[in-house]
C-alpha cells in the first residue's frame, strides 16, 4: 500500500507544530519561584525532574535520567527511591541552596512518608 501525504496529514502536522511551540517546555531558572522536585525509579532506572511553579503552572527546568549500576540494582526499592532524592540534591544542590522557598519533593512511594514524620523518643 502506497502512503501519501494528504491535506489532512499536512493540517495535522501544522496543528501539532503550533501546539508544541506555544507551550513552554523548558524555561529559565527563577530563584523567586517555588521549586518542585519529582523523582521516580524502576528496577533499572532513576529519574529526577526539577520544576518551578509560576502562577498556577509548573514549568520544567531540568531533568536527569540514568540506569542503575550493577551494585545499585541490588538495592531495595525504598533505597532506590531515597537514592533518587539524594542524587537530585547532590546534582543540583547549588540551585536549591539559593531559593527562598521550601523545596517541595513529590514521590510516589508511601513507605518513604515515614522519613518525613518527626519522631520523638
């Protein structure tokens, strides 16, 4: 079957091109905006995103993605989740130190909530 670039294809391409160029994907760092860190891991991958909140929208600043080393593959899942947060602060700590707002960290692992609770003895 021969594929032909039709008028509908051209119109869809133009619509997508406009949509992708109108939305800000990456913007410049603003120290006067709240910072949001999102981290996630799988069994093999670590991912981290730093965004800033401008008005009601969250805009991506920078992201980091890497595979775990052979030793890190043996970590438990909660250790991998904590490693993602730790690595984010190590990698971009110079940005995070200068902000005037508290840094908001979003994670998707309930067991790490324990580390966020103040424990009194």
